[in-house]
């Protein structure tokens, strides 16, 4: 099993910044890909950004140049980060951490991000 715990969400004004974190533990395996997804009320869950265990990143067009994904591969835990800058009201959503490897496709419980004045 894989355990994922997100943190860092909250309320921020438009134009502000937040940094989300996700701690992954358990049966991570050396080769995996981790993603950030988000789901706004009444909308489908969408991919925000991802990073492989080799450090290759990708991100949605809607967040390019504003969001940056990174990871830190510690011995028994992998930390996934999402640095979010220039936040907009349309970025309001529950943000989920996701890890995929040869055996598992695991999700965290989500963290709420609200962008509002």
C-alpha cells in the first residue's frame, strides 16, 4: 500500500502564492510518477502537473509559468511539492496528490485551495 498525505492548502488572495506538499510512504518503489490533480465544484478532476522519479516534469497549459512541480526522493518517503504563484480565483479547487507505480495508483485525501479577495 501507498500512503499519501497532502498539506499546505488554504485561503489566499488573487495574485498570491501557496506551496502544497505531499508525503508519500509505503510501497513507493524506485520507479514511479507523482501528480497533482485538482477538482473544482461541479467540474471533473483535472491534471495539474506531474514529475517522474527521474525528474521529468509536465504541467497543464493553464498553469504553465505560474505553477512549478518538484519532488524530493528521501530514503523511505517521497515528498511532492507544488509551488503556486499568481493564483487566480479559477485555481480554487481541492488539490489531490497521486502516485502511480507498477502496482499502485494511489490518492491522497486532498487539500482545499481557495483564491478569493
